[in-house]
């Protein structure tokens, strides 16, 4: 697959960094904390705080973060920028080559399970693969890849997913318009059904309980673990899994548990991660509608693609590329973190074991000093390996689903689900954006896009 080849190319020659780390002073550290890390933490790493997202949209927070990192790179050079934080070794990466090296070297020596991620995610998924190490991590990773079917464009539940999407989105289509509250409710019903089966369709309590624990997870070690709440959540997930409803991921989960994967899977934790991660996919899908509304010619090509697709097994490369562009332009994983398990060499200097490397997604994806088309909608980037310089040549830094051995195992399932959701929503109609910051072709696209403000209507194609 072309897309897979591109992913592999991004990490096939990790090399080593040519530039040594630079230790920043108090001023340099303060500038990057204020301009990059604080806005990220304020909007919520695990669940977004809508009021802060609104503010950052007005302030174009990601634009300021990209500029702050570019200024730091110009001043200090391309090596890792080591922050002055007492008792911790934390380094921001500003080069695509370094990012590729770190992602290729996961889980050893660049472990996905960092101190901060553990502190946050244990609030609702204590055994999640992302915060696991060693043999349990290896088993949980293999299992996630198998069940979510990474690198398989059409998941074995693809037809069921399409049917669920069409059913749940019919009211929005009938209404001829949707906003974030109506979309996200329908999305939550779809993802509960897809993951846990029809019996979970109306289990809003499960989503609410997860949201509450995710709110605590935003505070990581600053909030104590709500052990009772966590037990309730994981027991509710297990109850749904026990039904193993045909057509849902729960059926696949049950079939794949045990056997070659071993016993130490902690299934409810894995599935709690999925339920959490579907939220990001909903945000990406809603924003993808803004891209379609802002690019009518592309939307017309998408309509033709949908009209020609095989029902039940639709191949929708243009829609997948639209969703990929949504997460490239407005990454839902704000930063990818890795923590070293041993000393690593950077341009002849050593970074100690336990160093946390921070890959800031908005810089990697929107670095207009390196990527001529960084701020444009470029779906062909994901479709055409021979695209001009500045697109495919730059894919090394395009990592919305991460890259390398710890990349998102849900990527293909997400791209399929988001694509069929958009196809079901739009049908033969044209989307028009009626509220929120728009994403037209007329200038650089905004670097922060408040998804909660976006509203759309349908009209017959002109
Ligand atoms: C727009 C939607 C999504 C995006 C952009 C996304 C992106 C990512 C990224 C960047 C990572 C790596 C995180 C890190 O290393 O810190 C990741 C990990 C992961 N994702 Fe996703 N994800 C999405 C949705 C999903 C969904 C819906 C599922 C499951 C149904 C899923 C399952 C996972 C799992 C299990 C991991 C951990 C992998 C590991 O540690 O080996 N993701 N995802």
C-alpha cells in the first residue's frame, strides 16, 4: 500500500542526530514552557477543555507554538532543546530526522510509557498498552494490532460499521445540518456500537464515567486515583465485552483473547483506551467536514468516489486522505512523548537514561520553514508517492498516527470509520459551513481550529 510505504520510509533510515543537545537557560526554558507546553497542558492532553480550546482558537495558539519553536531552532541550532527543569531531563525536538529516529527506536531505547503518560492514563486504563513495558507490552501490542487490524484498509467489521454509521446519522441528514453537540452524540453512539455492540448504544453513563476519569487524568499525578470509579468503568466495559456481540469489535476481542496472546492482556484497559481514542477520531472527522466545505472541488471528487464505491466494502482513498489531512493540519495527539531506557548519543554527547523527548505535532506537521505546503490542504500527499518536493519528500515528519513500532494500531480502523461516517453524512449533497473558523483555499489554513464551534448544513450540489 502506498500509504504504508510512506510510513515505512519515514522511519527506515533513523540514523543518529548530527546536532548535539543544547541546554537552555531559565529564559529559553520559560519561553518554550509558556509558548508551547503550557497551552498544551491547559487545553487538556487527555480530554479537551472547551473554554481553553475556544481561547486558543482566538489566540491561534498552535501558530504561536510553531513560531516559538522555530525561533528557538534558529537561535540554538537543530539539536534537542533540553529544558531547565529541576530533577528531570526533558528535551524538545525540532527536526524531522530526530523525530524519525526516536519513533523508529520505540520501545527500546525510546519507551512510549513515559512518567507523565503513566501518571495520566492509569486513571482509567492501568494496563493500557501505551503505558506498559517489557513482555506485557509486547503481548498487548500484538493483540491490539491483531484485533484492530493495523494495515488492513477494510476491517473485518467494515460492513457492520458502515451500516451503524448510516443508521445513526440518518437523523442528522434528515435535519440537513449538524453542529458539534449533535455530531458528537451520534459519534459516541456509533463508536459504542462499533466497539461494544448494540447493547452499548445507549450506555451514555459509560461515556460520562470515562469522561469524568479523563478529566482527572488531565491532572496526571496532581489528582489522586479514583480507584472506585476506575473499577466501575472497567467492570462496565467487561460486561459489554462478555456479550461478544457479532458485528462489533467485542466479538473480535473475545475471539482473539488468550491463545497465542497469553493471559496478561487486561482487556478492559485496552478497550478503555479505544473508547477514549475514538473521541479524537470524532474531532478529526468533524474538522474534515470543514475541509470538504472549504474545498468544493475536492468535495465533488469525494461525492463521485462515494457514488462509485462498493456498498459494504467501500474503497474511499480520497476520504481517507481528507481525514489524514485533518489530523495533519490539526493533530489530535498534541505531542508524542518517549522516555529513554538507557543513555543515548546525540551528536557525540550523551543524554541520560530517563530523558523525556517531546515531539510537538504542530511543528512536525506545520513547519513552514521546511515544508512549502505545510499550511495548505494537500490530500495528494497521502495518495501520490511521486508528488512534488515538499509533499511526499517531507513525509518523514507527517506522523498524525505516530510512526514506527509503536504507531497507532487503530489507524486503519479510524480512517475507515471516519470515511464511512462522512460518506453517510454527506450523501449526494454538498456541505456548507455555517459557523466556526473556516478552512478555505484562499490563504494559509488556520493552525488552531476550535472543533466545538463548527456547524454545517447540506445543500444539493450546485
Ligand atoms: C484520530 C484518531 C486517532 C489518532 C490521531 C491516533 C493517534 C495515535 C498516536 C499518535 C499514538 C501514539 C501515541 C504515543 O506514542 O504517545 C496512538 C497510540 C495508540 N492508539 Fe491511536 N489514534 C487515534 C484513534 C485511535 C483509536 C480509535 C484506537 C482504537 C480503537 C486507537 C488505538 C491506539 C492504541 C492501542 C495506541 C497505543 C499503541 C502502543 O502503545 O503501542 N487509536 N494513537
